[in-house]
C-alpha cells in the first residue's frame, strides 16, 4: 500500500507520505526553515523498548534588530540531549527561539525510529504574507541521494530549495555548474521560479542581470537531502520584486508548505497517490508534478490515460523530462501513475503532489485564509543496488552444469566493500570481499537450485553504523542430458569431456589416468575406475587398448 497523512485545521494544512517500517533507520539529520512565526520543531517515535537516543542540537539564530538598530548577528547554539523511550513513545523538541533554524541537528539511536520535522506555523520568506503549518516525515540519512530534479509549483511564482549535506567537502552542482561546497550539517538555499515567469532579471537598482532557472537538476559528490518550500501567497511576487528588482503583481493563492524532493535514485516504476479535499478546506486545485527519463516520457499514463504530450525537457539535463498536471477528478480517491515502456527500466517515476487554495469573504473582495498541502510520492526509500546475470537484470536464471555465469554488481551508492555468496543445502561458496565493482565468473559444482547473494557493506555518515544490504537471485543448475546415447567410443578415438567444469578434448591412450566425471546419482565429481561399464550423458573414454566404452 501507499500511506499518506495530513494535518488540517481551518487556515492550516500540510501532508506527508508515511515510510514503511522497513525503511526506518538509526540516524537522521534535521532540516528546517528559519521563520519568525512559531519555533521550528521535530518529533521522534521509538520502535523498541528501552531505546536510547543521542540528539546533537544545532540551532542557528539570526538577530535582525537590537535596540532598533539593524544587525545580522548569527548565533549557533550547540548542545547534546540523551533520552530513552519505549516502543510507541514520542519526543518533541522545539527550537529555543522562534527564529531558530534546526538544520544540521543530528539524531542517533540504538534502533530504527521515525522522525518528523517542520513548524506549527511559518511564513516563507520570513515576516511576509500568509503562514501555514509545515509537516513532513524525514528520510534517514542512509537513504539520501546525489541526484535531484526540482520542478516549479503551479500557480506560484517562486519556490525556495534547501540542500543539506551529511558529510564534509560535499560539492553541489546545479544544471552542471558548481553551486556550493558544504560541510557536515550545512545548508544552502536556492531559488526556483515558475515556468510562466521571467527567467532573466535586469535589476533596476543595480543593472545586474540575474538568471534563475525554471527547473533545477542538482548533483552532488556526496549524499545530500533536498526540500522544497512553497512561498507565502499575497507577497509571493512582491517579495520577489524586492529581492531581484523586478516590478510584479502579487499572487493570492496557496500558502507555504514543506516537501521532501525524493532522490532520483529512489524512483519507482509505478505510483499510487491521493488528493486531500474536504468541506472544511479551502484547497480547490490539486496538482502532480511528474519526473521521468526523457526516453520514457511518451509512455507515462495517469489513471490509464496517456499524458506523454504534457512533458517538457528539463533545464540542465535533457535526459530528464517533467510535466505539471492538474488533477481535476478529486472524487477519485486513488490515482495511478505508470510507465508503459517495454524496456525493463528500473525506477523511472518520481512525483510531487500538492493542493492550493484560499477562502474569500462573501463579497469575494477579501481573502480570509490561505491553505496548501504537499507531499512527495514515488520513493522506494531503499538503496539502489542490483545484480546483472550474464549482462541482464534477472531474479531467476537457468543454466547447464557445465556453463559458467557472469555476475555484475550494480551499486549506485557509496559502500565499504561487498562479496558474493552461493549456497545450496549445506554447501556454501564464499567470494572474497571487493572494494571496486567488478564482474565475477562462477561455476557451480553440482546441479540443483542455488541461492546467489550480493552482500554489500556500508558505514552511515553520522553515527558510523555498519549496515548490510543483500541482493538475491536464484540459479537453477541442470544436469546434462539424462538419456544415454548408447554409442561406443574405442581406444584411439577423440572424445570431449567436461573436466573440472571446463570443456576439454582428449585422445585415448593405453594406461592413461582417466579424468573425472559427474555422477548422475550423487551430482558429485568422481574419478573413473578401470574395468567398469559406465552410462554417460556425454562422451567417456575407453580405458585400455582392447576396450570400448558405452556412451
């Protein structure tokens, strides 16, 4: 199933996707937006009895005014909190200051847990326009990614993008150009504009021309997290005018919301999502932004209808395309996104779902409240790893006992090492650990069904937890032809025998030590014995000058 949740009261709204229990991990890092309405906060929920947590608070406060004088004084508050919770218990932390930004706060635990971050009410940008509730379940740092595509919000002018790094020396590129370098816990804020608005701005105050993209493709050298913050209505364009020196007409639709942008490494093959609408909400317009590889765009369907014509190629990466679709049939509670492409592409769809609206006075002249919700849809929340079997993605494969198989590890994230394991009944073959992704050739000593495991080890960036990922496949190893061919092979003839799992050709000679063979009953490798009659699935030598052997 896909599970989504929402918090709502009149004038306040937001939503989140809910992660499955199996996706929860032991470490998280917070990202919030510095606001002046209500203090930022986060909540953690324990999954085990006597679960211990270490919380390293990083709170950044900027004091704008002191004694009526304008300042920009940055203060960073650091402290550690150690708590113990039982299964199902929650812990809520609120920033000490309503100006406090908790981005970079780290949480480590002895067991997996769930974490939610946001704010009871925020104006974006700070101090302007309508405020709204911010609410989203966090993704474990172990699931952060290196590739993100951010698309604009319909009916809005600007979105703010905030990027947080999990490790030092993280370089982030936007549309192929270096954007910033971040240390552990540092956050960079970027700006995105509506595709219906200008892309280049000649600032009437300075004459400097600024370019801001409609779509932003972010790529980093180390794992990061990306959040989109929709801006407050009413001041949406006027604040943009103040910032970039462009005269604009204010927007009056929607409200700030917080959305996790799923890493492209987490993309899905299909997505189920829903829209939120009730009689107490002013949200009346619902949208889904869809991101796919460009080669897949013409094959995407929404609720069984092809929407390929709606896609545009993205700035900064023409291999990706996006579409902004208004979802009008809100009486249909579940909506389905699918890609009907014949090729077996793994993970092609990412989506962001949101709704916008406002409530006006009976005369329609005054806006009484603004509302919006948004959440991320279409994230596998799993590490992207797989194996190729003889160059193809397969979970099952069938071979003859004399055949070899080439296994290729596909690991799309940083790892410490990996190894292969081949098991059948009581037989286990262990491969050596590798630190680089290389092919592995494997022969199987006997027939039957073998379990193949690619075992990957990695260390998490914050708490140094060692995590193991396992990718599995089944290999069916068949014996040679089970019917004897009843032919004679005499001394001096040339025959072919599979010896030590390799095909070799022999010429019969007297008093030769004969090669080994596979016993059809035991499946084991055995040596030939003289003066015996053998029935074989393949060729067998005559062992003396006067003897012929039965095939």
